[in-house]
C-alpha cells in the first residue's frame, strides 16, 4: 500500500489529471501489478515459503504482448492495459489505455521508469519487486494451492489460490509458459487477458524517448 501511495504521489507531481492518475495507479497495481516479476507485483500480494515442486511459473519464458482488462475492486471502473515483455533483457512495458503515460521496468537495472509523453517528463524509481523468478522456474516465494484448469483469451491456464499477508485469497491463472491470464479476488475478476501474442519484442519498445525532462520520484 505504501508503494502505491508513492506512485500516486508521483503521478500528481508529474501533473496528471485525475483520470490519468487513476490509470497510472491501476497500471502499477496490476501485473503488478502486473508487474510481471511475481504475484506479489501483479496483485499486491506479500507471501513467503513457496513449495517449488507445486507452484506456477510466473515469469513468461517467451516475448509476450498481452492486452488486459482491469476492473477496480469495487467493480465501478474498467480499463484496458497493454503489457509487453522481452525475455532476453527481462524488461516489461505497461501502457494504460488512452493515456500518454507508460511504464518500463528493467529487472537487471532494478528500475521502474514512468514516462509522460504528453508533458515530456520521466521519473526513475526502484522497481517494485525485490527479485525476479527466472523464466522457466516455478515461483520461489509464495504459498499456492492448485485449483484446476481454465481457458482465458483462448489460452489454457492453471488456476492457483494464494494468500496475502493479511490472509486474503486471490485466484490466479497462469499458462504453462508463465503468462498471467486472470486474477480474481473475493469472487470478482479484477484482471483478465483479452488477447495474447507470443511475438518478438524489439528493443525500441522499451526505449525511453530522448529529450525528456527528468523529475525526481516523490517520497513517502
């Protein structure tokens, strides 16, 4: 929660309007969140002591381009967000729908760069994860219970149940090659993949545009 508040403060500092701030915060809460390093990033889950022999692969093992539909916990707001992943460099880009703001996470550099193309601003802060489970390896942290299988966006995935530090459950669905397809909390789907493409992602996708003014991250 503290990290999310920092990111919202940063969006304020970069001069985003309220709708754009909401999109930026959603983008950081999803996949991580969304971000892609682990369920901790995607769903705000803090977990320990994974059983590696019975845990999902949580980092894509191929270059990936996924369009997600993200629903607020109250169900009163829905947006789309595009996620692109380059496995060779361990970089991810998140683009909230209809927003000039996008985010690039580099795990080798341990950085999250927030770019506002509309205002020609960038801000660099520590990546919101302590580590990255290597592609092709099962989750190294977390407690998971296998629930069964499902099909999302035409892709087969395995459903897993995990819990956060407060004991709240999340049901997540991962493909065999580590792509997150769905997140449900309290019986409500909050993240759902609409399209999935395993296509090569060029370096240009993850390049920060030249000529941006750098702004320091907000502090708690």
